[in-house]
């Protein structure tokens, strides 16, 4: 009996002193996933800095708060202009075409803004799966290919593990190689490339027109708006009306500041689009070796026809594509 009691005490001590091991990875997986590879969406293992909404249906750049700030700059003066300034214009004989044109331009600006920021700019997929950034390869030599009778250098990207196509570049902010990379725009929080440059150009141009309309409408409202009653006989000055209509002055100031930025930016990109040159190429002074000998930077009509009439190429990445852990 004493031996049996000792054996029981040793068994209880051994069971109480043993430490519990953490559950294994296999134990945490669903029962139907055991014995097979785990499935996941491509956007769930995306190596870049992009943001995905609606379970990968919408791709954005890393600057979500930049988009919120830009939308605030657009919507806040627009709301004040439509709700406060336009009634002043209509009450004093103004044309109803002013608010109608303002609504139309506002809708176009917002549409182009969404198409610019919530779009794949032309990302070149990484080689060997989207977890290939963990397996960095050593620096490889650049290669040269013949295009249109000229040698074009294809640079190797050690991050994406690919040879970049001509006019492509790696964005350090988004951490992706982008075809026909123009620049990374902080106002839309996304890269500007082959698939969304057209919408960015429309966005800057329409924003300048819309800002000009708000400036003219606000200035007209301050000119024809009734001034506050004054106890003295002297006639009221325009400054009296401005101090009496603070919201309209707010729209005038914000629109003037935005026009100072969007107008030169739009003019600059109109020049680049006419010459078929990106911002990155213009800043670096890269020559256009991919063009034919018959082409010229001064063929504006041909460049605009290619920009506006050529449909955007399909996206090379599918964020909602189903992947398996074996493929990664």
C-alpha cells in the first residue's frame, strides 16, 4: 500500500509540475485546412504599401489621410459656395447657370479624383510571388534591348526582383514598380503612372477651372450683395460687404490659393503630355530612346491622340486572386 501511495504522489507531482506547451500552428488551423494548403487573397499578403478597401476590390496608395485632406479642401468651399454664395447671386439677379455649372464641375472633379486615387497606376508584379521581397537576390547587371533600332537599358529592381520595362520606375513610397512612372502625388496619395495619368491630368485641369469659377462667382456676389446698414451718410464700400459676408470671403480666399497651385500644375502637365514626357523623365533629363526616328517631342496632336484615345491597359495585378501557402 505504501508503494502504491508513493507511486500516486509521484504521478500527481509530475502532472502538476509539467508546463503547458503553446498550441501548434496546425492546431490553430481549421480542421478542413489540415492536410491541404491554406488559401488567402493576394491583397492579404501584398508586399507593397498600398491600402485595400472592400476586401481587395478597391486599391489605393498609402496616403489615405492625404485623400481626406484633399476632399476637405474641395468639398468645404463647395458647400459654402452652393449654400451661401449662390443664393446671394440668385436673389440679386444672378444667372442660375452659375450653380448648375458649379455642380457639374464639382461632379467631374470628384470623379477624376476617385479614378486617380482609387486605381492601380500600372504596378508591375514582382517575380516569384508577392512574398519575394523576403528573398532578396544580389544586384544583377542591367540589360539592353533593341527597340525601334535603338538600345534601351532595362534596369534590374532588387526589391521587385524583375527587370523593369522601359519608362518604369520603383516608387519608394508605395514600394512598387510602376509602368510609365510619372511621380507620386501626395494630394491623391497614390502613384501617377500609365493607368491613371489621364485622370490625373483631367483632375488638375478641371480643378483649376472649378477654382476659377468659384473665384468669379464669389467676387460677383460680393459686388452685388447688399451691404450692412450704416448710420452715417457715406455710401458703403466693397470692404463693408466683404466683412458682412464672411463665408463668401472664405470661399474666395481658399479658391484663390488653390488656383495658385492647380493652374501652374495643370499647365506644366499639359506641356509634358504634349511632349510625351513624364515628370520623372523631365526632371532627370532622360532622352526618349523608345520613340521612332520619325517621332518628335513636338508632335502634340499624335501625343494627345495616344493619351486620350488609347484605352487604359488592363491591370497586371489581381488583388482578389486566391493564393495558396504552397505558392508563396
